[in-house]
């Protein structure tokens, strides 16, 4: 190998190193993530409850990570909730819905996008649910509806408060009307909880949008936003801008905006 070939080979290596970007899987498996000041160790972020110490951004966390913080590590019970038949409409868009479900289950280790748990907080027993954004954007379909109803039933049977950590982009269109009917089902279930005089507390996390905002996420006796910057909305910003034909405010659809409006 002469010196010219050596230089060309080295150049190729550098080119590959620059162009090769980490895949989503590699990023998820890495010990590092990034925030305002560049790379940050996940371990350091976890110590600070997944909140960036510099910009106060609340990083998205899985239901398991959330309940480990909320109840204490392994200090709660996770329920197995009923799973209706997969893919009732035999749906295919760019990929078959069955494949999407399989990937989401493998990625999250969950059967559906919502986890139902029960544990004790300040000596008060509660039932709590949370959605996983990594499970098809925490969208709501029949299985998630069953999980929510299971949680409400558990709260009523035990006469304990019900806490919902809401997140998700809305109803899952791969189940069409079956998904949309979950808006009614969850609303009716919450009414049953209220008839029993049990508190329904909603913690809005980033992002809570679409049919989720239009149903169970806005029916709490108490509504708390996880951080000022979590997105809470019904329609997308572009749709609203096109409808009202005006520029939107800086913090439009962010929790901080709601606080400004209320105060
Ligand atoms: Zn930051």
C-alpha cells in the first residue's frame, strides 16, 4: 500500500465516522442523552428525577420509571389488564397494525400503552395509571380503554382515590370508531368514580393532546401540569393557525399558558 492509498483509506474512514449517525435503538440503549447543554448521563438525570438541572426540562419517562419515583422502587403492584383482540379492523397503512403492535410491545415490554398500578403515598392507598409514549405515541385504543376502566373499577372496589398521569397524542386511528368510543367509555367510568365521591386527580404530562384532552384528561377534580413546558392541546398548532389566520403566541398550548390564563 503506497502513501496515496493510505491517505484515501483514512479519508474514507473519517467520512464514515462523520456520516454514520446513531440509530434510535442505539440512542435508547446508550448511557447518554442530550439536553440544553449537550450530552448528559442518564444516571445523573435519573438522580434528579429525570429533570434537567440546567433548564428544568422534564424528560419523558416510562410508566415504570414514573411509578418508581411516585411510589418508591418496586413499592407498588402492577395489574394485568384485559387485552381485547388485536387489530379488529385488519388495518394496514404504511405497515400492518399488527406489526406496529408487535414492535411497540417489544420496545416497551408492555401489553398495551397504559399501565395500571396501586400503591401507598403518604399512607393513603391509591390506584394510578400512566401511559407510555413509546407505545404508539401513547394513543388510546380498546386495550388502553380496558386498562383505564380496570383502574377505575379497582379504585371503586377499594374506595380509594384514582390518579391519572395523562399523555398521548389522541385516539388510535388504526382502531377508528372503536378508539373514539373510548372517549365515552372513560368519561362514563369517571362519572361512576364521582358518584362514589372518590377523588379523580389528573397530572398532565408532555404531551397530552387530541381525544385524550377531549375526554379523561380534562375531567379531573384536580388538574396538575407536570411542568410549565408540557404540551397540552386539542388540535395541532398548524391547524389552529390556519383556522384563525393569526400568528400564535410564544407559549401557545404549553402548560405555562394555562397558568397565565387562570391567574
Ligand atoms: Zn436542559
